[in-house]
C-alpha cells in the first residue's frame, strides 16, 4: 500500500518564484480559471495547459494578457507536453479531466480513459522532476456510501455493471498513482476530493444542476428535477473552493494527505429548484423527470453526498460556508447583467495564447 504520509513542507511557497511557474492543468476550465486568477493575484507565475475540450479561453479573458501567464493549448495526456511543463514548474495543480454527469452517462469509456491517461502521464512527469502535485479528485469516489464521507473510509464506487463507478475508479486510481509516486520518489502530493462546486462560468452543458436550473428559470422553461428531488448535494462557491486549494498547497506540516473540499450544508435538489424559482421570480413550473428518461439503465444517482470537513477545518481553520441563497443571488445578478449587455464583438485572441499554442 502506498505510504500516504503528507509532505512536511508546503507544496506552494508563499513567495512567488517567477522562474518556476505554477502549472495548472485544466486552467481554462470552470474551477481552473478561478484558481489561475487567484494565483496571479498572489504574485505567482502561472502556466496553463488545457486542450480546451471542456475549458474555454474565454474563461481566462480577464487575465489573458497578464505578463506572468502562459497558456499552452495541448493535452496534458501527451507525454512530451507533460514532460516539458513539469520540467519548469514549481508545483502542479492537476485539474484537467472530463467532467459532467451527462458526459459520464453517455460516453463512460471515453471519460474513464481520458481521465486515467491524463493523470497517469502527468503524475509520472511530475514525479520524474520531483515536482509537487495537488491532485483534484472527486467526491464521486465515495459513491453511495454512508454520509458524511470521511477521507479514511473505504470507497464504494459501485459495481462494474453500473456506469458511474468507472469515473470514480479512474479518480481513485489517480489518487493511488499520486500516492505511489510519492512513496517511490518522495514527490510531495496532496489530494483534494472536490464536492459540488458552483459559481460564475460554470456551464450547464454536461449536467451541473445549478446552472441548468438558473438557465431554465430565466428562460421561463420547466425546471427539471430528476427523480423525486429528495437526493441531496452540498454546494460550495468556487472562490471558497479555490481558497481552500491554495490554502492546502501553502500549508506545511499537514497531518493528512487526502482532504475533502466543499461545503457541508446539505440541500435537496427539489429545494434547490424552489430556491432558484423563488429568487429569480420565475414562473417556470417545477417538473419531476423520472431517472429512466435522463440516465441510461444502471446509472446510479447518489442519494446523499455530504463531506466530513474535520480535516480541512483542522488544516486551514476554515471551510467553504457561503450560504446557497447568496450564491444563487450572485449568479442571477450576473446572468441578468450579461443579458443586458449589448452583443459583444468576438474578442480578439489573446497574444499569450497565440504564442503559446505554437509550443
Ligand atoms: N439534477 C436534476 N436536474 C437537472 C440536472 C441534475 O435534478 O437538470 C440532479 C441530479 O440528478 C443530481 C443533482 O441534481 O441528483 C446534481 O447533479 P449534477 O449533474 O450537478 O452533479 P452530481 O452531483 O450528480 O455529480
């Protein structure tokens, strides 16, 4: 079994080193782009590697011309890309991966293979250069186990005949690989199991219940609650999640290697639909959609997903706790502002991206 002894020194020094950028794989994604902005604001140099399969350069529009940002449009699953990026990096936040329940349900093989391969290649390259890694894992690894989910528990990703467990196992396997490299080479590693994260720039295309409900409410379309709506999730604001990731990377002398990161406030999906409708003033009907109409046979929707955050709180002295009503209000006001803006000219491609794309 890999030794999961946590690194005694911080993965990310507080004093930025311009010669050793922080590598963010998946940095053009929803969480990644917020992390990139935070790291730049803290003075770090940042290297984004993203193949734009789910991320968008538009997510980085606010910092695209930042002098300390470099963007490489390429897949981190390509060994030469991972090797070159890790050779210069001071540390890696590995966020790249295919996500979204709808994608997972419709192309499980592709999602498993992509995630596993990207993690395998990146982690090997990082270990070869002794480059510390904060690995973004997922609450999916807990499957439908009893709540609250504790990091020390055995995982329950489910049967191989089910469709969802493959994604969970690919995530769990990435954790094992990261910890295996740590044991074999001494490369410092932390694992953050991310729970439901919401906020600006999250798209509704591949599942993601909150942006879907907001879009439906604002369009006056039916708000689609799957199943009976009694299933629960805990929603954390992306800014609080990013703050926790950076906090973990900057912490030294941590007692543990694996951390749940999210909110512990549990909300039923049916309640979320009511909240969105009430706060938006929408007259959309809330409709119940049987699982069989949206998911293939054998796809399990975890009935409850709640993290135990004791480790996170012990490490950082805080945890994501922004009230959901406040998050919904922020997203509604942002969506309304966007809708009120005149149609923008397509933005010119940032110079950093054009240059970096030739890497
Ligand atoms: N969900 C829903 N209506 C939608 C999309 C999702 O009721 O239009 C439910 C989904 O079945 C799950 C929860 O919302 O119980 C969260 O789904 P999401 O896709 O955001 O992520 P998950 O937590 O399942 O990974």
